[in-house]
């Protein structure tokens, strides 16, 4: 288990898509607080190796697994590896996401399937697999976005998938509560990560990500990571099925 002391010492956290951006910040936050950390990635081997070294450098154990979460068999294999390495799981963060940034009229069926498979089906499958390893209860946090309830530019199918993810959060919060598992979601405003590059050239998203929020600055991956960690701590045990918005007040003036 993780060396040293910390809020999550002796705990095991799995962060999907944990090699870059917000996912990496979340994985690092749990490692700093004493947890052992597992994460999956799909394509970027170099970023995954760098993340593994950075997480392990904080003193705990780190498991890096290549897994495409659009494939249910790969999800099963991921959790088998987590079980073999750690024997348990205490925290799952469903952070991995993908999507095609097009209008509804320009979207193809294969784009819909790809986005919903990764952004909605995978968190469902991962949550059920995680629950089987959470023998002493645990926490599940899903990463969503304001595009689930507000219309954002070039965000049609991703917004739909995030709305599904928030519904999934509520249903699982009730279904898994008798097993001592708290399920919530964190909604982050547009954060400057590599994911922004997926928007079409000229999209308003590029301006939105650089504008200071009403709080006086942009939201960072570390801001999001700290809220995720809070939801997994003892102080948040009675928060269930909720979506916490981390946006510096941005959506108050954009609704």
C-alpha cells in the first residue's frame, strides 16, 4: 500500500483516462493524499509512462493499464488487473471521455456510437465492476460537464452523453447505496487541456477556455481534482447522486 500518511492512506483509487489532463491531475491528487493509484490509457504511451513515473514518485504504488473503454472485454480485463495487483478497490473516478465535435446534422451514426460507448456505457460497466471490488464500501465519481444541461457550441453528442452520465449517477447512487458506495459527479467548465483541440477550428470553445471566470481566473485541472478528492472523503459521505459544478461561476452568467 501507499507509503507515508494521508487522508487516503491504505486506499486504492482507479482513475480512467488518468494519463493526461484532468485525469492525471486527479490521479496525482489521490497519490499525494496517500492512495495507491491505477489508471488506464488508450493511445499515448509516452504520456502514460510519464504519468506512471510521476504518480509512483509520490511514494505509492501505481498500476498503468492500456485499455480501450469502448470495448467491454477490455473493461473486464482492466478490473481483473486491478484485482490481481491490489486485491480491492476503494475509489473509482470515471474520467475517460471522447467524442466528435459536430452539429447534430453533421454527425454520423458511428460518431454517436463511439461517444456514447465511451462516455456513458463505459462508466456504467466500470461502476458495476468496481462495486464488486469495493468490499468495504467506496466512492465513485463521474466527470461530466455543463454541456449536459446547457447548449455549448459543437458539443451535441458529447452533451447528450454527459446528460446520460448524470442520469446514470443518480440511478447508481441509489442502487449502490446499500453496499456502502457513494456515487456522485463533478461537472467542470471548459478547462485548458489537450481535449480542447478536438473542437473544430474557429469554435467559440477556444475563446471560452481562455476567459477568466467570475472568480477571476480560469479553472485548472487541479481545481477539479481537489473537488473529486473531497467527494471521496469522509466529510462527503452523506452527499449522494449529486453533480458538483466547478466553474468559478461561469455558468451563472451563460445560462
